[in-house]
């Protein structure tokens, strides 16, 4: 994605099912869990670079011993900083106490971060400032072991204000109106109630207060707590929680918007936001890693019992398609093939744009994450070329000479690496006064591979705002003097804001929206903008389930091709000599390529939860009223 875009977070959870001595004997270290957590978080650094956090719990410790440890960082390289702090503390203790070297019990009792239960998080800040207080995991503390709650999540809630007010109605005084805080306090409220009820039950059964504690841990019904807590949640989420005594859970939203996968054997239970992370770190096959089903929670009891419990009734599955297009690691077997298919399916539109002249066309890609789609595009182009060769041979088989055949077979699809990103330059771009000139040099180009008669086809993951295309890529590509520049987006036109994770909260930032507005003005249809505003305004106080997305009317007057043509016109400029065309994937072809991830609200306006319609209307009203504000 050439436009900078912040997006999904990542979670990692590890529960060791054997005593720590087992891992010391088999793997040579009692720090096995910490090492695996480091790898799992590093393998998900693509999901968040604003902050990272780590928490651990020791099981079955004596009163007075510390059993919860947590470390968080919002440094420039937060994962490395987190584990640097952990390693320094462990090394300090091991150096001061060499007698701990082969004494696992002493290590567990005296060294922080060593334990049996671990939770990690990598964060992109889509809500709130990037302060250390915003970095997960969050911790809700109590002197009752069972009431300590550690929470981390890959989520955004569309109804944070409503959730906040629900907590106030319950008599709480939340410290801030943020989605993680409100969700954690709501779970904490019902956790408190459940613990107190179990304590009263134990008291009636004759248990002493001290005797009641392990009984409460055993009887605590995590599914019941989550069901009561999740009643009014509206958003996309995969949230993970640890309780102080050792229970754990990972809970996924009913539409399956946010991803979560798990693996279990007799040594570990592992959860991550992406399948290949688990495959790589634990060296297990694809089929051994399972998806946590929408609306369900994976629950791991302190005893080691693992179960999958339905918390909310699943809705139509609308897993985020951007996961497949861009966010998730492309090393996943399914994702790799899906991205190739995105490239293959867009070839017909590309051929139309270059008048099927593949002989005078160079194919390339920007940025590196678009490489897999590029392979698919080139494979499809090669198939097209081979078919053309076959047709020629069959039509001329009686007159074909060896020399002509050799010339024909020598023709290939031309591919080049025409743009190389200068990664260091972007960090230098700070002042608006000089930004435009600096942005134009973010990419270096490869000279000498393009002829003046060539079409230059560049495939990108998606086009969001178009800023980098306009200020950098198109200008740089024009320096190569092609006849035509064709920018290909493997994703459809992004027309609507996201409120479930991708940081696209403002409509006016989307180039497709700006193009539609320009077309409305050109065709004397701008009154539609006023009409849409009036309809959105009329719904301002409706309950979410009654709200309709009226913003779709902005696009109803135009074909996708008309909007694409206007985008190309807007992103070009008078000094560009080449003809500029922009092609977007069809929504129908996106669904063919990514059949398991049908969430497409940013392309179609079809939001998977009621809160989405409120958010898009609010975003439109903010635009209309000139308010520079987020819609959720």
C-alpha cells in the first residue's frame, strides 16, 4: 500500500501445560514461554509498530509472592525494547544468584516474567494518543487473585460512548472513555459479581475464606462472564484476557471481522492473530492451526482444560478482506494464493487499458507488499500471451518457418523492478513547507528499461488517499518517459470509512469520495450532497439498528469506471507527459479471490454491525459541517 495506513493490532497468547521443569529438561531452558512469545510478537510486527506489551502469570504461588508481571513500551522499536527490559531483569537476577542456574523452582519464585501463562500485544494506535497508557495489555488489579484481569485486544468498538454510559449506570467511575478501558471494566464488573456469588456459595457450603479461593478458581464460569459482558458490544474484535489465578480466554466478534487462530498439543496452547505465526514459531502444519469461530471464545482453565464456547450468536461472517489484500503476512498458504488470484482477476481490465499490447508493456509493482499480486498478474498475462502464440501457430501452421517460430517463442512478458523505496527518507519528512518535494523522492526509479513507446503497468495493494501516487509515484514513473502509466489497485475503490480497525475515519481523506464529489459538481448534481446530509442529520438520534447508510447515494450516479477515470485525472498533473490510467479490482472479483473474507464495507458501504451505519453517517456530517473530527 503506497499510502501510509495504520491498521490492525496483533495478539499472542501462550499457555504452558507442563511444569516448567519439563521445558528445562526438553528444551534446555525454563524461559521457553518467553522465547516463544518474543518470536510470536516479532512475527506480527507488521500488525503494529506504535507500541508493544507483555504480561505473564505464575501459577500456584504462595501468598506474598509476586505472580503477575507486565512490561510495555512505545519506543521506536517497542518489541525489542520490551524484551530488552525482560532480558536485562532476568540476567540481573541470574548474575546475582548463580545458584538459580539449575533450580527451576527458585527461578520461578524469584525472577519476574517466568511463568506458565503469557499474553503479548503489538499496537497501531487507531483510538487515542500513542502514550504508554494506551499500550496493551491493560491491567485491572485486586487483592483477590481471581479478580485480577489482564486484557489485550485487536479491536475497535463503534459504541464506546454507550458502553461508557452503561458502566456509569452500573455505578462505576471509568477513568477514561476509551474502548479498551470500557471493555475491560465491563468484563471486570461481571467478573467481580461472579466471584462474589461463588464466594457466598462456598460460605454456605462451609468453606473457610482461604479454602474458598481454589474452589472459586475451579468453578469460575468464564463463558458466563463473557456472555453478560458482551451483550452490547458493537465492533470488530479479537480480545484476549488472563485472570490472576490462571484462567485465560480469547473471544472473537460474531461477524468474525478480526482474525484469531489457535493451536493445542500436550505441551502448549497458543493463540495468534495470524496462522503462519503459529506454524513458523511452533513448526506445525497448516491443518493443525484452527480458527476461533465467530462469536466464540477459546477458554483455557487453570487446570489446563481447553474448550470452545459460544458467547454470542454468530451473524453472517464478514471477515475483513483487507487482511487478505494487505495486512496479514503473505506467507500464509491461503493468503498467498488469494493475493495471486487478485492479480490474475484484474488482467482483463489491464489488457483493455493497454489495448492488449503486451509486447510494448512493462509490468512492475509498488510497494513490496504488492509483489504477490504482481506474480498473479504476470502469470495471467503470460497465459494470455501463450494463447495468442498458440492461435498464431495454428492459423499459420502450413507456412510457419523455423526462424519465424523461434522469433515468436522468444516473445515474453516484460517485467522490471522500476521503483525502489528509500525507507530512510520517509522518516526525515516533517515540515509541510518542504514536504511535497521530499515526498516526490520517496521512491528511486530504474532508468534505461522503459522505451517511449511502452506502457508501464504498476500494481499496488490498494489506493486510499492517493497522496503518494500524486506526489511521488506518478511523477517518478513519468521520468522514465513511458507512453502510458497504468496504476492497478488489487483492491476495489475505498469509498467508506472503517470503524473496526483500519485507520480510515474521515471520508474526505478517501480519493474515491473526492472523485465522486467532483463528478457531482461537474454534472450539476451536487444537490445530492445536501440531500444526503439532511437524511443523515435526521437520523442523528436514532438507535443504531434503525440507522440507514445514505452516503451510498453519493456514488449511485456513476459507474466504477467513471469514478476511476476521475481519480486518474485528479492524481495526474499538467507536468505529467504520459497518459495516466487507474484501474481498480471489481468487488465481485475480490470475493472470488478471497471467498472466506467477505467483509467489504469500505468498498460497498455494507457494514456488518449497526454501529457502522451510524459511523459512516457521522463521518459524512463531519465532512459537510467542516469538522476535522473522527466519526467514532
